[in-house]
């Protein structure tokens, strides 16, 4: 069964320092590697969320 992973940006994916922790990056990559799409679900305007699309 394919499951989708939806993540909020502020306070969930990104800390107060505006960085994505390496542990979160590893978990996202593991989910993607298992065939699960990872999507951003946020209250931010599109312009405020677009930069995270390519976050590394």
C-alpha cells in the first residue's frame, strides 16, 4: 500500500533556525525510497513555501 506523507513547514519540518534537521532529511529520503510521496502541507502562501521544494 502506498502512503503519502504530508509535512507542515513551520515547527514540524523546520525549526526556529529555519533549517531542516538531518534526521528529518534522512526520514524523508527513507520514505521516498520506500515509494511514499512526500508533500508539503502548509498555511504559508505559495511564494513562502516554494523555496522548500528543493531544500537539501
